[in-house]
């Protein structure tokens, strides 16, 4: 599986070594404790609406205090800078480079992606970022790299 970035008719691969943090322990652990993140690696977090935030959102007068679709990232115990991409329906919402130990940010998203700092260079809000099967060949971008189209079996959460 690959993580691809599509913008202005061009497609490029952001990562070829993609891991999905789909369990709660994997999401809590994230990249904490690692002293480096290899080039071409991405950790993808499919996020779900927080049930507590959803409940608060439904309370009269309190709903304006929370957004159950907003998800945050902290850098406590993360020892290397990270590029973080917030994606909603395969569309980039926000891209930030967070510093070790002290960085934090949040945005609306259904998927969070953590990469080595600098690996998301050129990724901008409004661009498309998604997971594709390694052998997918529909569509062609720069450097002869490929990406598929909607309904091609790609993971719909990214």
C-alpha cells in the first residue's frame, strides 16, 4: 500500500511503507519514543468521532464548545519533528510540522497522517491525499507514478 498526493493534475508518492494505527493502543502510542522516522514511512490514523464530544455537542448551549470531528496531535514523548496531515474525505484540511516534545495542533479530519518532517513538502489544504494499493495503475503523475480513481478499491478512509 502507498500513500499518494494529488495536486494540479500531478500525482506523487509520499510513502511506500505505510502502517495503520487502527487499534486504540496503536493510536495512543503513535510515534512516541522513536528517535527518527524513516524516509518513505507514514503512520495513518483513521479517527472516529469521540462519543463524549458527540454527547456534549448535543447538549443545548454546550454544543458550541466542542467539535466531535476535530482531532488533535501532541508531541509529548515524540523525539523527532513530524509532518502531520489532517485529511477529511481524501481532501487535505491542514498540514503542520510539529516540533518534538512541545508541538500540538488540531483540525477537522477523518484521517491523520504522520510522516518524517519535510516529507509533506508541497502538500497544501485542498489537495488530495489517499491510500492506494501498490499495484494500482489508473491515472499517471510525475515520475511515472500512478494513482487510481474513485471506486477503485482504495481505502475510503483516506
